[in-house]
C-alpha cells in the first residue's frame, strides 16, 4: 500500500499538509463530499490538491509530513512550483 504526503490550498489561501493512502477520497473528505471530521478544512473549503509525494510506508510519509509542516510558506510554495 502506498502512502502520500500532500499539500492542499484552502479557500482562504492557507496551506494544509497531511498524509493519506487515497488522495481522491481524502480530497473529497476535506471538501465535505464525504463525511469526515477535518475541522481545519471545514471552514476553509473548497480545497485544492496542489502537491503530493508517494512513499512505500507510513513512517516515511509521516517524516516528510513533519518536514513540510516545519517549512515556511514560501518554501512550501517553492516546492509546489518546482513540481508542476
């Protein structure tokens, strides 16, 4: 099973980073097309998937998630733009 670290852009232009095993399902949950308790994105929908990386296991994806969350916004935007 693959794991993904992803970055969303929310309607208020904030960036949200997390991990999942199913990008499509998770984006639908963030946009409340499916029921989910993603409190941060509830008031910030719609959300758009801007970036993702694939990993073989949860540990690697989680480590990368932490690295990305520690980045300043400018670095996250640079990461996103380099991979378009």
